[in-house]
C-alpha cells in the first residue's frame, strides 16, 4: 500500500476557496489504483498542526500564488522529520514558476499543468523497484544541477472524473466557496497576458460532459453547498447551444428537486458572448434558476491597450457588451468586470482614455477591481514583448516579474496610487461579498460596502491624474484629497463588518 498525502496551501485573501485540484487528483488515484493507495487530503489552515510526514510515502503539495510560506513550513517539517520520499509540487506556482522553484528546492518534483493522469503515472513508477520518472508526463526536476522536463499531456475531458468533496463541513461552517468545472481552457486563447495556453498545453477550450456537470451540481446540493463558483476560464466557450442546454437541464433538475432552488451560481464569460442574442436569452433563463453574478473580462477601455493585450474586442465592442450587461443588471444580475488598467507600455493618454471610458459607462459604481496593473508572468506573450522587466528579480510567490513603466509619468501615477494600499482593504471586503451569506440582504450590504470603496479608489486615481498628468491641482491639494479618501476608507472598513454577521 502506498500512502499519499495531498496538501493544499490555501488562499491568503481571507477566502475559503475549495481546493478542487487535490480533490480531483485524489479521486483519480483512488479510481485508477484501487487497493494500492491510501490518500489523505489536508487543507491549510484546517490541518496545519496535525501533520506527521513519516506516515506517508509520497507527499503532494498544491502551491497557490502567495502560498510559499505555507509550503516552506511543510517542506521544512518533512526534512526535519527525516522524510525521504518524493515531494511533488503542483498547482499555479510549479506550473508557471517551476524553474525558479527547483532552483530554490532542488529535491522537488514539479507537476506542470494538469495533474490527474500524471499523478497516476507517477505513483505507478514509484511502486516499481527502479522508478523512471521520465515516463511520467508534465514533470520537471533537477538532475545533476540542471532542470529536466518530460513531455506535456492533458486529460481527456470526455472521461472527466468529479472531485472528492471531503471539505464540505468546513465550507458550510465557514461559508466557503464551492468550486466546479464545466470546461477547461479558452476558445479565444490568444490574450497576451494569459497563461492558460501554457497551463493547458495549447489545447484551447475543452468541455466537460453535461451529464457530469449535472451530477456534480446534484452532489453539491445534497451536501448543502449552495454558493457555487464555476472556475472555467470561458464558461460558454463559443458553444451557445451547449450553454442553453446546460441552463435548461439545471432548470429541470431544480424543478424535479435534484438541485436546491437556493443554489447560487457565479460564472465567467467573454465580452463577445454578450453580443449574441441567444446567449443573452440563455443568461436570462439562467437568472431564473440561480445565476447571481457574471464576470466579464473587458480588461481595458483604451484601443491601444486592447491591441497590446491581443483581446478579441475593441473599445466599441466592449461598450456594446457593457450595454448588454446593464440590461441584465436592471433585472437583478450582479456584474463583475475584469480590468487591467495599467500595463508596462502605457502612456498618460492611455490613462486618460481609460478614465473617460470608466466614467462614460459608470463602471466605478460596480464592486469590480478596476485599477490593477498588468501581471507579467512566465510563459506569456506579455513577457516576451516586455521591455522594462527585471528578469533577475522574478517574484516566485507572486508569480510575476517586477517592471518599470516605460513612461515616467505613468510610473509616478501608479506609485502614488499603489502607496495608498486601497486594494488590500478592498480584498477584505470582497472576501465577505464572495462568501456564502445567509440572506440576499446580507449580500446586498456587503456589495454596497465594496462598491463604496471601489468608488473611493477611482476618485483617488482621478485626483492623481488631475495633479500629475493634467496639472489641474497642486501636490498639496492632491495630498489633502488623498488623505480624505483614506479617512473615508478607514471609516468604511470599521463599520462594514458590523453589518455582516460572519460565522467563523
């Protein structure tokens, strides 16, 4: 019997996101190697102090962005205890930062991309008298001081095996976020900043059979989990007929009692999806059976920036998508916008264009994070074309390269804004908004608090632009206005949590 530990480093943003990665791998191992393996699944912070590495033959660790501190603690515990088996690192950090991770921890095996089939192959090799890990896909390790990688492979979604759900008691008790997949990858798959093409080995969009999706929703409902986030990069995937069928089957399952009518769904779609009438009709039907929020990655309101991002849209199509979103919002759908305001090649004119776009379409009234910088990460086109990247300062824990903006004024605008640290305050409020809340009134209060803070963030950015770009106000006036923003933000945070009853 091979004893395996799968450990997830958790989320540092005060959110309890179900660790679906290790749950999927566990399900595959138990199916593929029946009677040959025992699998223990642990999730930080719930199992942080109850770990004895010597109980296991293989230890797998899912390392999320900003999860290195938890991983380092576990790695140290393994080595101090005398554990000598393989330590296999997977999830975001090893997938995109495997080379830096191996330079720091040369005793690891890194899993790149999808791990379900690769883990089965790895355990089968481990069980042999003379394991040969070069037969295992998606692996990287150090050999004689140099990195070695094996060929990439992806899973066949037609045989998708649903994850185990061992953490449903913690998710219910702590109002965590249940996660589910209906597909993997993206039908566009060309955005310069996105790593999905590397993660999924250039395979585009792959749907999961609808029967399997419905089975999972029925299981989540049975477990009492009613806040469900589809973690698909591209929920519709350009297949409007499939989307419409899924919605209809969810509606029927609810009518038959297989899925709770209290279930709430959160999904992500592309802006161009909203331009198709058939999709909008299906979205409205979905709203009648639990769709609560739609995330749409607009990313910019500046034409030059959209071209740099290689988006499938223009400013005009983004504006049309917003019009369609507003129509849905009037009927009760919450909307969330993806927006990468700053990028390394931005000009002051680009800043002004984005500000005008946000104002023209009233986006600052949303709960969305609109004032983010581009994250330049490995295996993306953005890295290949970037000029100001400090490649020798790669931030492994953040999975990004630091950079200086090409334009000095843009650099100063960003530095002035980021020093306010308003985004970290917004993350605290967002963690409340995204939880499973006990009533619509509670969710509306959480949304209102977050929207108020987002408006303060945009107000601060406009003041900074007025001072540093247009020279309409003095630096003394700017300081006074920013101090007022910080004071209002502090009062908002003080009162926000008293209006939302959290069950910890």
